[in-house]
């Protein structure tokens, strides 16, 4: 395990001591549990891949889940270069589904796609068409799917950056298409990276605020009695400090083994000043706690 951590630190160009509490280089992590292992799905390397671990400390990269060339509807003739990022893996309706962002926004519109996977480690096959297409001031990025445990309704949360607008849709039962859009309020300070989780009947909407490559990037949250609001702002939850800067684009995760809740997020390590920062971000996982009133207690990075 120690050798794996040292190797990951060297590959990221960061001294081992600086990365001892993060797990590997990457960004925009989604986190799941299945088949007796933990799984992280990050942005990184121009492809989407699954990383797995038995202990949330030592992580192994699996086979590639999806490449740009696997997506037939990307029109390469309209943009010099496309990007693939912000995956969200969801186990629902008896299957596994990988949602992801494709850009740039200009000259092509940003889009959200979905692939059907055979399991948490893939392989995955794209559905053959975009799920959501951006335009008219809305950037279709950063998908996050939440299946309401009471109703079984699957919701897709997406949007941000240019326009900084949150939009929510109800997905069809097959998880591959949109049933209808639900109008919601964009929360204060919203930039991108929305995420929804529920605990004890309280729905927690969280998001990244600020610029992704600067010290202003941080995580805020709000609560509601339903998956679509109205939101009651809970304030900042995860804010940079002198050791770790720009934390954000996160996922919450409940460990099925003991019910403990965690947050997986990315941050900049070994950076000075307010940015813009360069290099690779690191993914960290930390335990979170809730107050007696249900509020998420502020997280101190380590």
C-alpha cells in the first residue's frame, strides 16, 4: 500500500508528504460501492475509467470505460478538439449507467451523454445520442443523477459555468432519455458540479462555487424536503486553506458497510497564491458529520 501511494505521488509530480491524505491525481470524482469494493469515477487523461479499492486508501485503475472515439454523435468537423469529463456512474433499475459531459461549448454546443455499462468496472456502450444539449445561455455539463428512494423517480441535475444555471429533469424509466424538465431555482453562488443526496428524509443539494482553477472554488449546500426544492441555503461547507486550495466538484457517499457518510472531492495541493493554478488536481476522501438539526458540519481538509 505504501508503495502504491508513493508511486501515485511521484506520477503526479507532488512530494509524497504533500499528498499523503489524498488518493490519486484526478478531478470531478463520483464515488460508489459495489461488489465488495469502493469505486471512483474521475475526470483525467482524456478518457473515462474506473478506479477501485478495498479500503478507500490504495486505489487501482481499471480498464477504460469510454473514449471520445466510442461516441458516434460527436461531430469532430465542427470543433478542433473535444473533451470528455465529469462522469457520474449510477446503479438503478437493475443496471449501470454512466453519464458524462462532452464539450467545448463553442463552436459546438456542450452536451451530456449516457452509456450503458455491464457493471461498475464496465465495459460501457454509449446510447448513440446526446441526452441533453446546451444552448441559449445554458451549458450542458456536470451531470449528476439521483434516484429518489421513496418514489423511485430518477432526476438528472446539470449545468453551470457559462450561464451558471442549474436545471433538473426527470429521466425515463430506461434511464436513457428525458421524460420532462422540472423548473428549479438556481441556488446562490452556483457555478457548477451539482450533487443531490438524502439522509433521514432531508434532501441535500450541494454545488461548487467560484472559479475552478483559483482559491475561490469551494462547496456550498442547501436543504429541502424534496429533490427539487425549494432550497434553504446552508452556506459554505468546504473551503480552501493555506495547505489545500480550490476544493470542489464533489460527491457524497454512504458506506453500505456501516452507514458512515463521506465526501469525495478534488483540490489543488502545493500551490501558492490565489491562482490561476496549473498542474494536476488531487482527489481526497473525508468522513463527514451531521448536526442534531441535520446540518452538515463544516469540513476541515486534511
